[in-house]
């Protein structure tokens, strides 16, 4: 069992508008994803829906995930 997480940052007009998308895959199928424009995890499969409900219920984890737009994307803007 190997789950793969992919994190993507989208920059519009420099760092004025930043969007973070996290995708979690298993066997080339997307199970769930987080989109900072939506603000929470969304399940793409039945198992992904279960995982999304769990992640969304973890208050501290969700605060960190939402803050990743600044701590991960904006912080690394000049690197890419």
C-alpha cells in the first residue's frame, strides 16, 4: 500500500492570489483532495470521503492545512 500526496501551488499575479491544491492518490486513482479555494478536504471515492470527514474534523490539522497557502506556497514563491 502506497498512498501518494501531490501538492501544487498556483500563483496568479505574483503572490496576490495563491491557490494550494493537495491530491492524494492510490493506484493512480485520486481518493481525496484539498483545494484552498474550497477550504476543506473533499472525497473523490467512498474511502476518500471517509478520510476527508476525518481530516476535516481535526481542527488543528485543518488550521495548518489552510495556513499552508502562506507557509508553503508564498514562502517558496521565489524558489520556483
